C-alpha cells in the first residue's frame, strides 16, 4: 500500500512539475510577444514624434504604428476569447449547426484569399450533417484552419475543406499539399504564441490553433494535426453521439 501511495505521489508531483513548466513557457511567450509588439509601436511613435520629414514619410510611420496597435488589439482579443472559453465564461449560443453549410460558407469566404495566393480551394460535405454548437465559434475554428493552410501552401497548391461521417462520428478536415510540419511543431502547434522554425515571416500571432483547440474542447470535439504524403491535414472530430 505504501509503495502504491508513493508511486501515486510521484506521478502527481511529475504532473504538477509539467503543469508549472507549461505555465512558465506560456507566460514567457506571452510576455515576449507583447513586448515585441509594444517595442515596435513605441519606436514608430517616437520616430513620428521626432520627425520633421515630409508628409509622405509621416504617413508611412503613422501606418506602421497603426498596424502594430491593431496587432496588439487582435492579440488581446484572441487571448481574452481563449481565456473565456477555457474557463467556461464565454456565453456560447448552442443550436443545431449544419456543418456542411458551414464548410461551404468558409470556403466561399476564403475564395478570394486562395485565388490571390494562386491556390485551388474547394469544399465537399455530406448533406444534412449537423452538430450542436455555437455557429460563430465553429466558423472561427474552421476559418483559422483554412487560413493556416493558405499561408503555408505554395502557389499552385490545393486546399480542401470537408465535412463527413467517418468512423464513429462527424469530422471536419482541412487538407493541403504544403510542406507539412516537423514532429515538434505538430506536438506544440496549439501552444500560445508557438511559431514553428522558419515561419516567423508569416503573418499571424501564433494564437490561431490555440483558439481552435479551445473551441473544439468546448464542443466536446478533438483536434488532430498530422502529416500526410504531401502536406498537412487538420481534423476536428466529434464522438458519434454528437451527430444528428
């Protein structure tokens, strides 16, 4: 009995240590990301304040400062939404959501972005497939997955959004034929502000997949990212009881 108790305590201590390490890493990432954005914003404002340049140059500085201010606002909005969802303080409006229609709407919304990037974006979905959920949040989750696929797929590539029953329940997937992700990136992709090596030049704040996971958890779904022969597939799946 004492041996079993000792093993249980050791497991608990290991778990607590892991949680503390996760909190520390997330806190460091949040502080770094916000400090970087604030530093850029202050630099632009100081240059603007001390500038005696022509109006055109001042407009460039104003646009740069405004861009950083908007980026900060988006970061805070995303962090607040994630926090509210994870803590159960988000007032979700659950109803029957036709995920086939939702997938088509996301594809239509991102069609101009895909065309600008030289990509082929398509959707396919089973008819009459619904889950109970918050339509706005589910749209946001799928949109984030599509936005990532467009960002990391080269021109001439293909992005496919689908909704279907597979195995035990409904599943929404976003597949691309981009470069995929490393094993470490797959493991850490949903961490706040995590950016895979070599992606620092891409737009985004590193919170998109964190929000996707929070939304999926709220809906009793799970998110899995996995490489395939060519590219990456992101799947949000529900147990069979969620299908209607």
